[in-house]
C-alpha cells in the first residue's frame, strides 16, 4: 500500500491481503498500514463476515417433482425442446428491397402490355379482372409464373432429397 492512497486505504491491496495473494513485501506494507488504520481493519472484518456467511450457505436440490421430471426425460431420451430461431438481421431483409423493386417494375411493364392486347377488353368484363385491374392481373401472372418455376425445380429437389437419404422429408 505504497504511494498515494485513499483515506481508507487501497481496496485492491486489502482484498489481496484478505485472500492471501501478493508478494511478501506488499503483504508486509498492508500489515503495517492496518496497524494504524481502523477503517481498513473494519473493511477486512466486514470481508471476513461476508465470506463466513457465504460459506455457511448450502446448495439446495431442485424440488423432487422437477428432479423426477428431468430424470424421466433423460431416461426416455426425450430431446430438449427446440430453441426459437433468431429473427433475421434487418440488413438481410434490406437485400430484398432491390428484388421487390424489380418485381414491381416488371409488374408495371407487364400491366402496360396486358392492356395493349386486343383481347384484353373481353377479359375486363370478368369480375376478378375488373376488380384487380391490369396491374393486379400482372402481379397474378408473375406469381403464377413463379409457381410454375417452382414446379419445374421439383424433380431436381426430389432427386436431391433421395440422394441425401430422405433428410429433406425428416
């Protein structure tokens, strides 16, 4: 506890002294300081009381019902419940913005082309087409094309799942 000290002493040096740490020179300095500092002696006495209280506590076993349930799950080999998956980062979702913008631009272009078709006027009398308009129908057409694209990939996905031992179906 050399150099400038706080009025109540150096707490780190007192902790080291209490727990028997540090070299002999530092311990001797702290012992010398304790002879003349009642505040530091009281601090060490408080540490000793706290440590004695903490050591007197006993570990408590879980309630019998909970312990039996845990042992039963372990014996049956019941897996732990699945942990909830974390939500994706906002940065990952921002990557969808250009795709959404491209989809909307494509729908606008397709809507202009649909209304220019000679037979479009006949379709406008249908309730669904009149409710959605050319832009809505363009979105429906794009969604249908996306679904057909997924169907085109189905055989390849099926073969891949069989190659992996049916892991995709598990």
